[in-house]
C-alpha cells in the first residue's frame, strides 16, 4: 500500500472530477415529446365518457396501439349497471411483457374522463371534463413506457394496466360507480404470480410538477413509496418528487391494496384545473412527462 502525498491527492481528485464531469450521461429511454403527442391524440377524441362514441373510439385506438407495442394484450370487457340504471360497456387493457416471468411489476392509469365538471372551481358543472391531465397524462406515460419496452424488452415481467370507469360516478351519491375498472381487475386478476408492487400514475403532466407522497400509499405500501422517491432522487428529480406527505386520496391503488397488491399512487393533486373544463392540453407539458417517465423506466430497469 502506498500513501499518497497531499499534492498528489489534490491532483488525483481533480482528474477524477474531470473524468466524471466529461463522462456522457446515458441516453434517456423515455421520450417526453412523443408521450405528449399521446395526450394530444386522446383529447382529440373529446371527453372519453363511458358509453359515449368518443369513449368507444378511444378504446379501439388504445387496443390497436398496444397490439403494435407488445405481443400480449389482454382485454377485460364487461358491462356495469350504474346506480341510475344506465349500462356502461367497459374495457380494461393489459399490455404484458415477459408474461411467463415470475418477477413482475404493474404500472397503471385510468383511460376514461369525467362526465361532469364538479370541482368547486368549475364555471359550468353541466359540461364534461376533457381530461388532458386527469386520465390523459397517465395513459400517455404508460404508452411512452410501452415504446421503451418494445425497443429494449425488460428483464422482469411488466404489466401495463389501463383501467376504465375510474371517474364516472362520485363517492357520495354513487360510490359503486367510481374506480370501476380497478375494482374489476382486482376481482379478476390474471393467473400467475402477483406483482412485486404496483404504481398508479395520474395527474402527472402538470406544468408546475410537484408530486408529494400520498397518505394511503404511505399506510399501505411505505416501502414502495420509499423506492419510488429514492429512484427519483437518484435521477436528480428530488425537486419534483417531494419526500413528504400532503394529500390522502381514494384512488385506484386502494382497490389493488384490498386485493393484496402493494400499490401506491403517484399523483400531483395540486392541480387547479382538476375536474373542470380547464383540464386542457395547454395545462400539461412534455417536460413533466419526461420526469415521471424517466422514473417509471428506472424502476423497471432496476429489476
């Protein structure tokens, strides 16, 4: 063993710093602008309200796109009768990668949009929500991840779950008419091993992105919350993924938790346009999608 003299230590550290500084960063696999285009396509259909023409067209498009990005697509189709007696044709889509793998991850989002603008901030509660961020952003993120996995397949098994009927009813007057798709998936899970964990993505393209830790996620799967936020920190995104709780939400992840899946919610709930007619394409950004997409891909690559 040789003891370095102080001057040589300084020179050595200078050389190491320069080498680290000059070392190129690995290319980003996720493409934020492409994912933003997926939001544009969705809002082009109009509000994706279950039972509507736009909802059917959006579902058909999603089915077609997913079949181009993976060899295995499972469609769960069923009819849901609402508290008012309406019959809704609903579909969950599951894009599977390495379906035979024992180690699996589950990423999910909802693809429907809300039929009424019932936020206190809404100027007209009779109009539907376009859902650029609420619904559109989560779907765009999953489709962007699908692009990545098509180019470079994952080592672990990955399921991308697009749930339907999340935003149809309300928790006070029609509690069985919300979280419909995640409830159906939880009761009709695919055969095989359960995922190690699940991450729900919603409202993640807000231009002013600040994702706090969600309360029910911290209660039901604190170790998954820690993993996701540590991954974001490692990527340099601690300013966007803030390591403190703020909101406690009833969302799709709770239906999965009830079924024994360690599920958490990644959501920026500080979004003024939530459940209003203002949830439009100008409120979201490719840059925010890039941040969250990088984290999602990093979670997959670590397994």
